[in-house]
């Protein structure tokens, strides 16, 4: 797959997610629907946090989200366990958009480079493979967001 295609696909997916969640009333953004562990606010932060780990950390680069995002949005976290105030909704929306450009700027022409973190859960060997894993992860959470939006409607 062409680099530009992958970057555009990520941006399209993110824009679709953002357009859907922006229609959610503010009072429902932090509700955890019955049958779920997390809320839409968590979902947005999770996308940012995992993308930082899968793409940037695996590639041997510095994290591109603040360190405290891991404690709010990392794997296995949930709003019921949060200590303190998570990053604001509007901040997460802005960062979701900005992260797409940062990914493209950082990895353009470098998707076939080997990952610095050879031992990773996905067994990915190149940035391109990690990118594809990340797209799959985002699509999974897009499905979760859609399900949550239906319950919250």
C-alpha cells in the first residue's frame, strides 16, 4: 500500500470518528453505558495513547502524548479508576486531528523502516506493519464508539 493512501485512510477514519462524537451531547460524553467499561471520552484518549505507543514508541521515537495519558487511557484503564481530572474533551479532539499530520510528517517515506522495538505484541517488524496494526485497532474502537453512541442515543 502506498504511504499517502495509509496516511489518508487514518485521517479519514479519525475525521469520521470526530464527526460522530461531536454530535454527542456534552452530558453524555462521560457516561459509561450499561455493558461497557469505558465512555466516549476514554475512547478518544485511548486512540491517541495507543497510536503513540504502537507507532512512535515501537519506532524508537518519543511518545507524542503527555505521560499521564497512559494512566487515564492506556490498556486496562477505565474512568472508574481515574485519579484526577482527565484531559479535556476539546483537547482530545484537537489532538486526534493533529496526530494524523504528525504521523504523516514523521513517517512519510519511512514506513518500510524496521521497528526499534522488535519484541512487540503484534510481532510487527516494520513501521508499515505497525501502522496497519494501529489502523485495525482504531477500527475496532470505531465500532465500540458506534455501539456506545447507539446506547447513549
